[in-house]
C-alpha cells in the first residue's frame, strides 16, 4: 500500500520572535512530509532545534516562515479541538497527574471527542481499554500515576495519546529517562503501532543506535538547521549521519551503525582469532586507543578458544598470556606479565 503524506512542511523556518521586528531562526527552509504507516525518528545534536520543530508541527508554535499542512490545511488555521482529534502530542516533561489513576489519565485523551460535560460513553471506555491494552498499560490501570515507574508512566502517556484516536503522533524524547530494555520495548511498540494502525509517527530521540535499527525514515537535523531526510541506511552511506554528529570526543562507525569514543592513539596492533571473543577484544583494544590492522605487525594479540576457556596471548614486545580482557589491556599498557598459564 502506498504511504500517504499527512503532514507536509512547505519551506518552514522555525524559531522565536525576540522583539517586534527581531527573530531568532533555529531551522530554516524545511521541505518534507510525514507519511502514514511509518515511524520517523528526528535525530540531531543538542541545540539543533528538534523540540522547536516538533512544537511547530503540532501547532503549538507559529512558524517564522512557510506553512505546516495537516491534511492539506494550515495547522495554524485548525481549531484546537479539531487539531486534537488529528494530532496527539507526548512531551518529555513530567506533567503533574495529581491523584489520578492510570485509567483516568488515559481517559483525558477522549476529551476532544466528548460533549461539553465531558461525559464518557461506553464507546469511549472501549477506546480507553483498547489503548491501554495495545501499550501494555492495562495491568496497572487502577494504580495511581504517582506510583508508576518511568517506563510504566510512559506507556500510560502513549496510551493517552492513542486514546485521542489521532492520525498523527508527535513524541518528544519520551524514552529519555528509561533504561535500555524499556527503551527497546517502547520503540518496538511505536513501530508496531505505525505499521499495524497506519499512524504517522514522529519521535525525537537521542538513542541513535536504536533509531537506526527501528525507524522507517530519519529526519536528520544538524546544528546548521538544514534538515536531511531519508532511510537510515541511505543517511549512513551518504556520510550525512557522521557529519551531523561530528565531535572531538566521539566517532561514528558506519560499518557498525554506532558511535565509539576517540581515545589517545597507542599505535597499530594485529588481532587474530574468531567468534564472540574476538569481537569484544577488538572493542576493548579500540577503547584503549589501538588501531587494529590486518596481517602481520610488530605487536599482535591472539585470541585462543580452548573449550569453555579462553586465553589471550600477546606476541611481540612484552610477550605474555592472559586470562581475561582486563588483564590483556593492563599488560599492553604497562608491560607486566599476565598470570595466565
């Protein structure tokens, strides 16, 4: 099925008006779209303007130039109630929930669809229950929001946004305070929602590795404010991803799709071996500042797998045999002999 654009940005510039005739431009001349059935991740360094762009898309902030079209209409001309039926927003900020239960908080998502009294019909309750089941929040529906963990709370916030029955979901850094398993869980849930329910999903995140694996498209926003859009793999292959996050402290590894710290260069070293032990030995050597090369070198590390046991042998220089990666790195650093047999 062909994916349809539901949000279109036409030469949009975002930022702030600092005076009657003065303004601070954060992003400029953005032309792109959000499409149904896709999880799009907005990535960029701190200060690039990701949150400003998302608030502009959601109609919470007026663009400095250009238009944001939602369903073909200028988002600034859509009434708040009508917009809330089309676009749901989840922000990083921990909104005060008072003494509300998880169910009651999700029920607030039905407000755009209720009458002036805010009465919930059985159909509304069915939407609330279904939203909580989809997000895995049904099991703690009766607990107070204040009693929930960060991961549980974020499931409730996504359920509330889903209860609005929107076509578009805008999610700003909602995994920021979660541990890795919860981040993976939330990202997988959002991807499934987009693909199975046809939502257009825009998620800003600093979890670059996970975004590369889970998103259908990436909006890459470097500090110069010029947005680049494409499939994750295309942005890596073009070098755009590495350029956006260029830093003295980290380096992007296109082969692995991840970042590593730049350490002081200790020189070249050969590495020989197979399997998982070789992979993690290579990571340890790179972290310690060694450049791994193929072929024969004056200094080499040989990973030996002997049944369940592993040994690391240093050849050249201070030759030694080590029982662990930790011993290996120490031996290379100070020339001491390892305790291995």
